[in-house]
C-alpha cells in the first residue's frame, strides 16, 4: 500500500430519481442499490466500498432529499440531510437542466451550511447536446461553492472514471476501513428484500410501489449448499393493492418473483427457491412501529 494512501466517506445526494443508485452501481462495478424510474426508491443509507491502489472510498447512498409527506418520508429526509456533516466529500447529482427548481435550491441551502468539499456531478449528459451542457454548468456554478464540476452519464459510463480520482483529492490520508474484496456493508437478506422491492416498483402501477415494503421471513441454505430457500412477504397498504400485486391468477406476483429470483441468484451465486406472499398493513408508512419493523431504524435519525 502506498504511503500516501487515502480513505474516507462520501455521500451521494440529490433529488429523487436523479440517478444516484445507478451511478453508485457503475462506480462499484456491480449492482448493490436498486434502481427504478419512480422517486423514493432508496430508503436506507447504503454503504458501498470502492478500493483502488491510491485509496478507499466508502460511498453512502442516501434517500433523495424531498418534502416529506409521512413518517417514512420524514425518516428518509432526516437520514439524507444528517449525513452532510458526517462525511469527507459530498457528491451532489443533478440533471442537465437550466432550470433550478425549489428542490435544488433547498439542497444548495443545506450544502452552504457545511464546509465539506462538494463535487457537482451533472448526470444524464447522454440526454443533451454538448453545447447545451455549457449553459447547464453556467446555471449551476454560482448557487453553491463547488470544488469540482463533473458532467457524466451513469447509464453509459461516460466520464464516470473521473469521479473517484476527483474524490481522492479531498480525502484525508488513512488506512483502509474494509478489506479489499468488500463492496457493501449490506447484509444479503436486506439486498434480497430490496431486489424484490425493485421488481415490484418496476412492474406495478404508479401509486402502489410507494406503499410497499418487503420482509424476508426466512432465508436458509439447504444442506449441500446448492440452493437457498427464501420466504418473503410484500406488505402493502390497501386490500385493492393486494389484488393488483397478486394479479389475475397470480400472474403479477409470479412475474415479480421470477425477475427477483434471477437477480438474487446472481447476487448469491447459487440457485434460489423464492416463495412470495402479500399482506395488507394499512397506513404502515405512518406508523413508527411498522416503519421500524420493516427495517427503517429510528435510531438512524435521532
């Protein structure tokens, strides 16, 4: 290990649906965080680790900062905002637009309260012409004191290699926090639950996914170590939602299960027998007890 080795914590922030999880998966080189085109996909702080010859970067992917509408929303926003003062570098992801809305201005206000180095990452540059990008950079450069501005596309990988090198400039010298082969601190159960939730988010209607959680009831390897049995429950808020999640003759639930099983098999590198059930817990997102029960710990934001 070189004597100027650096290590530190970096948070990815931005409004919901700006591509934080896609970028993190791209930088780490494998899928850890779930992605979908619906807002508020990420609910927990997910730590992933990138180890290079020059340093180790621990990424914290937070929920998107947005105006909270219920207990779960409050939890998500508090977790996101609290990390700003706890890290060595902040990556702020934005879309390539010349309109800076109230959501972005709110984030800029939060950032200006801290002295943490901020790197502005303008994502989705594959969706605009190169000349438009200069105007975008010009629009953003004055709303906050940025240490770097990096335009990139998390989807195609364009310019994403520039990001780790830029981060390392601002990290303190120090030893590795994790072994070189570690890529996440997330337990397998939690990633499995999130992959099931991702498939539901992608396949279901607009309104339902916000009101679902996934609980892993059992995750047990069969003797011989070739098959993992997973029993999971999708929790929703209304009886009508339950019917939609199950679908006609169970077709939708089967589709969610099939797609999730394939990804979990890739994650665990073994065959998976996935059994899914659906339960209704009315208004669980407004219950402190149920929010905690489904894995969102209140201690994380006290």
